C-alpha cells in the first residue's frame, strides 16, 4: 500500500490542469466519494496494527497534498476568469451623486493643514462624564458653564453630560500617558441654547493640543499664524487678545483681519476690521497634573475653534441654521468646493 501511495504522490506532483473542468476531473478522481482516497481508506482498515501509524500518516499526507494542489490551481482560474469579465477596471468611477456637506469640507481642510504640521486626529465620546468635560479642565464646581442652562445632562449623579466642547478630548488623550502629544480633535458639541442665526444647540469644534518639552507661547502663535495663512490666504493678519479659560494660563482669543472687507470695516466684522476665530492658551499646569503629566518637565498649548464660524467666514454665510436644514438649494452650492 505504501508503494501505491508513493506512486500516486509522484504522479500528481507534476499535475497541471489546463482548465477548470480538468481540475474538477482531478478532484473527482481522487477526493470524491468513490475516488482513490476513499478506496485507500477502505484498504487501510485491513492494515496490520503495527503498520497503522506510518500508513495513516502517509495517507493523510497524500490527501492534503491533493487538496493543496486543487486549492492552488483554483486560484489560477479565479484570477484568469476575473480578467475575462466585462468589467473594465480602468474606467473612471461614476460621478458621485451628491456632495460633501460644507462643514465636512471645512473640517477636512483644517485637518489637512494641521496634519501637514504633524498633528494626528484624535476622537472622544460625545456623551461624557463631568470629569472629562469640566473637573479635569479646572472648571470650579460653581462655574456657569456647568449650569443647566448651558449643559445637556444625560443623568445627574453620576453626572453624565453631552460634551459642551471638544476640550474633553484633551483629557482623554493626556490620560493615555503617551508623550509628546500633538493632536487635533474635530467633533460635535452640544449646548442648551436657543437656536438663532448665530447660535445652535448642536455645533462643531476642532480642538488642538500640543504637549512636549519646551513648548512656548511663541510656538502657539506661529502654529496658528501658519494655519491662518494657509486657510484664509497669505497676508491675512492675526492678533491675540488676552482672555480667560479655566484650562489655560496664559489664555488668549485670536482674531483675523476680516476676510470679507479686507480690514476696511463691514457688517460681518461690525466695522472693526477684525473677526474672532478661536480661543487658545498655554495649558494650565493643573490640567497636566490632573492627567499625571509632570508640569516641571512638560509644557503645552491648546486651541479650540468652531467649525461653523470658520465656514461662515470662508463662504460668507450669515445664518448658522443653514448648516442644519439640509436644504438642497444650499447644499448644492458646495458641489464643486
Ligand atoms: N473649549 C473652549 C470653548 O468651547 C474653546 C477653547 C479655548 C479651547 C481655549 C481650547 C483653548 O483648547 O485653549 O469655548
């Protein structure tokens, strides 16, 4: 029986099926119910006990070899037949039916600018706990932002809220303990505000966080200056005004020269020539400590901007509600943006 098996092994090694049918014939010959392998297994029952182990192994080897040959050659026909189909893979894709939402366009463009500077995109949950939205960010217990008028509560005690800003993602990333950090976090935020042309209860922000050794306010200024030149065009001026946020110290708000009137004064900039686009600052040492980062060794900067606001400036849109109404007459204007 061993000789028989060896002979079959030698015979099939060189087997090459010319087509699918020949391969199927091969399979039937060896592996079907009435095929050679079944016959050999029947014969195997007669084998003397001391020979069984060796014989069994040989027989299995034969069976596996045949299966391997079939699998291997099947691939050959699959790829061949794919090539023969009517589908022309070199054709351009059909034009997409629809277009990106302006907020997605703006978000992607902002992301791309920061990605080129080495920032990576981070995400965090929209339903958050008090710690990540407020406590870890140095908001005192009686801070008005925690007030019912501002925050949507999912449950009270434990406090589960809809995040009111993407700054919560700062905490999520710092907690992971991997340094340095250079992230941007785009996302949806929620505030219990009356809907008007200038405010909505759902809107979008992009957060930025950079933590490393020796990060200074100069780095913050240069990064944001670069962003503005890229996004609003070279020559756009920036100015920083002192401000206050619980999680940054020094804090600032950044204005750009009005991109609509070029600084001359118009309705959008309320005739000041400047429009505010973001809040920023040097991370307060308390924030770093809350996330187990040594503020003696590391410093960082953060910034946060509203995507709707940037989009309104970029496309001269004067009513925030347009972004949420899904009116095709509005959305179609961004088809080629
Ligand atoms: N989270 C702030 C807001 O929603 C915006 C902000 C300000 C984010 C300063 C920052 C920052 O990271 O440094 O109004």
